[in-house]
């Protein structure tokens, strides 16, 4: 039954909300930052790329919207703690947390060092533990909050050889999402995940394993495209619109869910 008392625009409205988006300086994170800011939120972009952060903040500010940045490495506990404290002190609260920062270097197992493995787990999974651990304490005192983790279709099924560390991290993100959703729901905090398929971002477009020729790369790209029923790569905004849904009152009865946004790729 449609609740006529609350309009769609009100449900999507994020006026006065404070949102942290990790890895928000480019790619999917920047797309998310723009949509949440457009809906009214003040977005804090937490990213390690100083220059890209300045550019992203200025782009959003030029649209007449609220954005600022915090430079950090999301796998570093002290830096995550400081970002959360800074946000609370500067803006008074944290309503929305989007864990988006991630890396996906392609390295076959035979060439993968323990350091390679730990690095990917650190940035993609440890970071999710750290940000949620510190942010949820603030959200509890506020009576609630919305947490959205950007996982991957690799959280469900491997997409290619060379991503064993990545797939381990993303399966971990999905498992962690479900368990903390269970623990935090009584505080009014929802935790959901979005699993993108192939998305056209600076990271994805420059992610080529070493020793591969241009022809091999084109073949791999064509083969990947052939597996997408919707016959196109996704754009950051395809993910951002779903994150806006999860960050808003549109998703009022959802927690512990993962939404796949992949143009149908997992069907193949
Ligand atoms: N692009 C895809 O096809 C795709 C598919 C599935 C899932 N994803 C996931 O989406 C997320 C974003 O991917 P993307 O393609 O937009 O990446 P991207 O490389 O284009 O952008 C990633 C951003 O994260 C930042 N970042 C990286 N390491 C960081 C760290 N340690 N601390 C703080 N910031 C850091 C980078 O500076 C950059 O701004 C990742 O979690 C990725 O696993 C992407």
C-alpha cells in the first residue's frame, strides 16, 4: 500500500544529513558523493588522493552543494579514528557512512606475495571493520544511521583469475555486512551492501595485469562485455542511484541485504 502522507521527494531528501564516503575522490565514490550531495547531504570525502579530493570537492561545491574532504588511508586505524572524530567535531554527527574505497590489482596466485594479499585485505576489508567500529558508536548515540558497503559481484562469484585476494576481501565485506546488520539493528542502524559488476571508472580502466599485450587486453574486454546481458559497462551513477536509495528513507525496511547492480552479468 502506498503511504500517501510521505512524498517520494521527501523520502529521498537528505537535507541536514552528514555523510562520509570513503574513496569518494573518483570513480564510483565520486558518483555517490555527487548524488548524496544533490539530495541535500553534506558529504565528507575520505580519500588518500589529495589532488583528486580537491578537484572533487570543488566540482561538488560549484554545483552549489556541500562537500569537504579528509585525507586518510582507510586501512590505518589511527587515521580512521581521526576522520570519524573530526567529522563529529566539525559537523556534529554522522548519519550516513559509505564504505567504497577499494583496490583490485590483478595478480595470479603464483606471483602473489603475502604482502600483496595483506594489502588488499587491509584496504578492502579491514577498513570496513574500522570505519563501522568507530562510526557506529556515534550513530548509536544519535539513535540511528545508514551504513552502505560497496562490495562486488566477486563477493558472490569470481569474475576473473588474479583476484583471489580481492574476492576473499569482498566475500569478507558481505559476511561482515550481515553480521553487523544483526548486531546494530536494535540501535536503528541499518547496514546494507551494493555489489557492482563492471563499472567504467579510472581504477577499472587502468587495471591491467603486467605482461599483457594491447590485443590480449582488448580480447579480455570483449569477452567480459559478451557476458553482460545489458551489453554495456555500468557508470558510477548506476551505483550511486542505488546507494542513494539505501541511504534514504526509501529503504526503510532493509538491513543485511546486498543489491547486485551488474547489468545482469551474474546471470551468465
Ligand atoms: N569499477 C568496477 O568495475 C568495480 C566493480 C565491483 C566493485 N567495485 C568496487 O567499487 C569501489 C570503488 O571502485 P572504483 O572502480 O571506483 O575505484 P577507483 O580506483 O576508480 O577509485 C577508488 C578511490 O579510492 C581511493 N582509495 C584507494 N585506496 C585507498 C585507501 N587506502 N584509503 C583511502 N582511499 C583510497 C582512491 O584514491 C580513489 O579515489 C571499490 O571498493 C571496488 O572494489 C568496483
